[in-house]
């Protein structure tokens, strides 16, 4: 099954829901980062929620997430734009389990920290919202984020199943949000339904589509609005890193030339390495730095 997200209204538009299958997306991230099982689950859950959340905004608008609970996996950074995500994880080699054998995502992420969400919506400046982590399990944390930072009562369910060979067996999630004026009886009905819902990853493993997940949550009372593909994709390029090196300034670039005669840069989203030799660095110093200096002088 291909990865995609479905958006729907349910119960006479009193609730909005996004549901997705993200198995291929998570497996791509696992391969790129070489994550161990608990790190796969943590990063995979975060990527899944961020992919769905990015579809709440317009094409071209950009979200950046930072999740750091002071747990052993360290900081996770995720960029998302209209269903396309990429992420980094400080320590991918984490494998922790609870006593019942489930992957201990909460312990790996930790809860002594925050979620930071920076939105670039093509306004004058990007703006950042912050919410304290609750459990480190990701779903609970984004549920709290929506309530505290966006004032939208929500329920976020997300899960990742990992095979014995460490590959991703199943991944997916949903974001259910309450619209203004929702009657209490509808809320009570949905809350009861959520209590008895199978884990999302289990549903995906059993072959549930996003539409079937929505059907489970809403008892069939829903109207699909749209469906969108989601994927893991890094848009890094040699040109972009050349501009990044140029931002260091002529003096620091000259030190690189004099000391090592080359520079190696690693993209933390796809782990691709870019090597710049002496001639490349001279070009960056002479052309790209000059371009930056011209921009600065014209803005003053």
C-alpha cells in the first residue's frame, strides 16, 4: 500500500480527521539514518504526525519541528511541507523496551523538554509555538501541543511496528480535531470509541487503509474531503551547501583552504556527503561571498 493521507469531516462537520499510512516513509528514514528499533519508532512517529500536520497548510508553506526531551535519542529535527518530510535524529542507535516487550519510545525521547513548531507561512517573519512534552510517546505530546498552543482540542494516534530484521513493518496515524460548537454527546461517543480502538500500527499491519481507520473512529459517519501522497524526501544540493559555506565568510573559508585544502559537509537529513576541494572553496570565497556582500550592501 502506498503512503497517503486522507482528510475528512465527520459527525456533521463537528470533527475533522486526518489519517495516513506512512510505512514506506518511515522505512526510508530508517534506511537513511540506520536507526535501531526504538529510534525508528520515535522518529517514525514524529515524521508521521508532521507529515499529516503539514497538510493543514497550503502548498509552499513550511513547518520545522524540533523535539527534544533530554532522552537518549537526543534532539529530532523535522522539516515538512505539504506531505513531504525529512528528519534528523541525534542518536539513531537506541533500543529500549518496556517490561511488556513494547518499544520504550517515551524513555528514548524523554519528557524533560519541549516541542518547537516554527511556521513559515510567507508572512513577514516565521513564528514559533512551544509546548512542553508530556510523555515522550509523541502522540500524547502532539495532543497536548494542539490543545495548548493552537487551542484545538485533539486526539493524536500514531504508531510504528518494527520487524525482527529492524525494518518497518507498519506505520501510520491519525489526528482527530474538535470543531467549535461540537455537542457533548458526540464528544462522549468519540471518546468511548477511541478508548477501544486498536493501535494504529496494528490496523495498518492488518491491511487497514486510511479510509478504514477513519471509518473505525467515526462509525462510518464521515465525508472525505481530499487525499494526498506523503513521502520522505531530502532536497539538499551541492549548490545549497556552497551557499552555506559562503555564509561563514571569507576569513573562515581562507582558513579552511590554508589548513585542510578541502571541506566535507554531511546532510543530516539524508546522510549524503559533499566534498569541496581547494578550487571549490576558492570559487565560493570569490563568487558566493561577493554575492552575499553585494546583497548586504544593497539592503543597507
